């Protein structure tokens, strides 16, 4: 058994514990090394009411993991010469405005995709959740007092980020999601990846969101809210789809995503200091945290970690990889349990030969390996 296979075996045992613990309604996980899937596993149920099990083809909502698809498409449009990262939003969308005239004029594609708009954190997400339509919220950005000049600091956005969809339509004459399907999903063989709630519910196998009901789980119907902003949170995909996405983002599909493009997407642009203290594993392992283009870039005990998480009602998702080692993991689950979130840093610790820490609370199932690694 190879070292990497042993690591995958340890991870598999931790997933066994989570399955027995009942802490998730359903979970799909994959571990990839050097373009090969080392572990592919589903546990629990896509629908507890019917006892349909989670499998590798079960489709989940990705929430904010969608952002990297938007930035990747933007990079392909840059490669096509239709725009540059420095293209000003106001030159493409003439009616767009922020409260400050200079910021309105200077805001670039790169700024919106790296959350450097200058708006307060998560501007208008609250109104989106109150059923305000996305186009109206974009118009109302001009009413919001800026926290800082455009391009200076990081503040996470969904509404402003999603303007890349409007930019895409203005430049190509095609809908954003059509371009992603044509340029990314289909070439990568992401056969069940789609956009929107209707497409999710039309999937042959899809994971219902669940909430706790006593000692078991109860499914409910997905909401529409964040689907209204496809670039920020609109993608649905299965574990098999995400394995191909992970391989491509680690450089395994240069025919679709060239290495120069990946380098652009994964180059850190702005500090995100809040990340350094947001969870125990981040506090314990991260030496630096920044945002690139649709990706968070962390210094994980001296190794670069490319990462993103996603969360909407009833769904959670995580993806992370060490580009130097072409080693990564993706996890999708259909409830709001925090337990699976600790599995990724445990896997990274095991791979890097770091002291074992029980970030997921799996107790004595954790196999401490303070020596070795890769």
C-alpha cells in the first residue's frame, strides 16, 4: 500500500466514524492525488424520506464554490481578448454606479472578483433574502456608503461579485450560465453540473437539504434565494463532477484550463485577516490568508493551500488542494452540520506529516502520525 493510499485509508476510517455518529444527513467525499481519485465515497441519504443513498452521482448545491467557476470563465474571456482583468465595469455596464464617482469609474473586473469593491461586507445579502430582485439590488449599490476606496481592502460580496454575469452577457451576447456550460462543464466531462433550482430538481439523483428532527433528519425543499445570482452561488454538481473540476484546477486538464490561467486565478491579491481566526483549524494552522480570484489562498504550515467553502440553507461544501503536491479533497453534504469541516485539515495534516489534531471530533478513531508524511 502506498503512503497516499494509507492516508486515504485513514480518511476513510474518519468518514466511517461520521457515518456511525449520525452527525450528517448525507455526505460525499473524494480525495485526489496526481489526477487520480484515491477515494470516492458517499454516506447517508440524499433523501431520508425515501432512503435514497448518497452516491458519486448525487447532485448537491455548491453555494459559494460556484465563484471559482465564474472567475475561471472570466479568465477564459480574458484569454479570448474580450476583456482584461483591468477592464472597468463602467465601460461595459454604462449605467452602473457606486456612491463615489471615482470608485464608480475605477472599479475593475478583478476588483469585483476579488471582493475589493469597497462596499461593506455582504452588502444587500439581507435584502436578497427578503426577496428583493438582484437587478434592483445592483441599481441600489449607488446608495451604499463605501467603506474604503475601490481596490483597497477585502469585503466579501455576492451581489457585486455577480455582476460578472452581466459583464459576460454584454461582451458575448450569451447568458453567463450557457458560457460556463459550453466552456467548462462540457469540456471537463462534468455531465450532471447545472445552474439553478429547476435544474437541481430535474437531476436524476439529487440531495435534498435536511434539518434535524429528533435523532434523525427531515428533508425539505431547496429555496431559490441565492440561485438568483448564478456567478456567486448558482452551481449544482455531483462528486464525480467535482473530481474533474479538482483535477483541472490542479493542472490536470491544460487542454481546457491552461496553466497560465490557473496561475492568474490562484495568485493572492488581498489580505483576509478574519480568516486567520474564524475556526480552530485556521487559528492552529494558518500563517497567512488572502483572496485571489474565486479562491482563498492560505499558508498552511508553510504550504500553499487553495481553498473555498460554501453554505446555503441545508447545504455545505468544501474544496481544498495543495498545488505543489497536486493533492486535494472535495466534500459535499446536505445539512448544516459543522462536523465534516474538520476532516479536510485532518487530511492535510496527515498528508504533510504534521502532528495529528482531532479537528472534526472523531475521538479515538484518529490515528496519530506525528512522523512521516509526504
